[in-house]
């Protein structure tokens, strides 16, 4: 059922990448039975073409996967998904003529691959800064969902032989690193001998992805919807009542929806403030007082305390680092 205000909580997504996720975990000793417990998913279903799952089922799967003691697992999963020749969106990304195009395809067709994260792109001079925000509340599996998406982006860069620098810090173990790419790296093209052949392949896979997109509901997750609305409203910050009114919901109903995604309005805003602060702190022309106002803090002291909580450093130390 479609909700007023442009949000639909019954979001479905193609199960691309889930078999690879399971196989990577099984190679590290996890059993399919324990990984799929409580998800209502079956291995035989995941092998069916165009099979769709609900984000809630993927959340439970990631919570089970969180128990697998393997720090390199997100990178292994991302690499396995990217190199799967049966996933059209991955073939499209690898055949894109430039890294910039590849990342654009990932963003536009992310519903077919990993719609749990919202990439936020911001230009600073000739450098593109990228961060990831939660699109769907994943509870204790949020860090894993973001880490897999981050590693997927890094794998795309590595496939293009592009090295991108890390320009952020993990905060409380839940946020991914920020990435930066120069305009020259984004515009780097494939070798000439590959370009003609891959141009035709890119066109072919894009047509398939376009057809696939027509079969999926083009609705953002609740956290993505809130983040988009908030980014449009800056420097003003939404209150819970205002957000509920935009969704044409009672505030208690919004609170209940967020609770279903193991999140609260305050937690969502804290994550968004965190990522925006990390980006703006790298701009020396903005004072702490200006940043505090942009982030909705009543005074500069509260802003400094928040940065200390997120990064372990005061704003001045973070800027100098």
C-alpha cells in the first residue's frame, strides 16, 4: 500500500548478491541454516531469476551474518558480487567507459543491488567527496550493511586501477570511511582497444537494467526519504512533528515506523549530523560557530562535544589531522 507523502514501507528488492553473500560466509564456517534463520528465505528461492526479497528479511540475514568472526568478509562479499557475470547491474558497472559513469550507474540502479545505503556526493573544488548514509534501518547490522557498500565502491575503483584516499574516520564503529576522488580519476577512460567493444556491452546491459527497474517499486527506504528531505531543508532541521506532517502521518505512527527499523528520530539525525560535520570540518573557511548553526546545535560548545563523541577528537585537532 502506498503511503501519502511519497513513502512506501513495503519495499522489495532483487536478490542479486545474496547467494554470493551466503557462499562467502559458508566458506568461513557459517551454516546456511543459521544464516537464513528467521528470514523466511530459502536457498532454492534465492537461485530463481528475478526473485525479490523484503529489506526486513535482508536485515535479519545481515544480523545473522554479523556473528561470523571474519573482518575481511565485507570485502570478500563485495568482490564476489561485482565479478558475478549473472548480475546485469554489475556487468553494466564494469563496462562503463569511465569511473564516474560506473559510480553513476551504481547510484541509479542501486535498487537492483544494494539499496540499503544512500550515497551522498559533494564536490569540493576538483575533488568529489562521497559518504554513505543508511537508506533503511538495519539495527545492529547497520555497520555491516554500510561496510559492504563501501567495499563495493572500493572494488569498483580497484577494477579501474584507481586508488582513492580515505578522508574520514569511523565513528562509534558504525559509519563508513569517506572517499575522495579527483575529477581526473572520475574521467579516466578504458584503454582504447577495449573501449569500442565495451561501449556495445554497456549499451546492452543498460537496456537490461532499465527493463529490470520497471519491475521494481521506485520508492526509497524511510531513512533515505528523511535524509533527502532534511538535506533540502538545511540549514533548518526537521522536527519529528514536521517530518510526520510531510508524510501525512501522526507523530506516533512515524515513531512506530522508525522503531520497526530499530531506529529513532534522534538516532537518524545524529548519524546525518555526523557525516555532514566530517565533510564541513575539512572546509577551513567555516568556523565552529557556523558549523554549529548549520548542524542545528544551540551553541558551539555542544558542537565540539558532538565532534569529540563522533571522532574522539576536538574540531581543531580533527581539522589539523
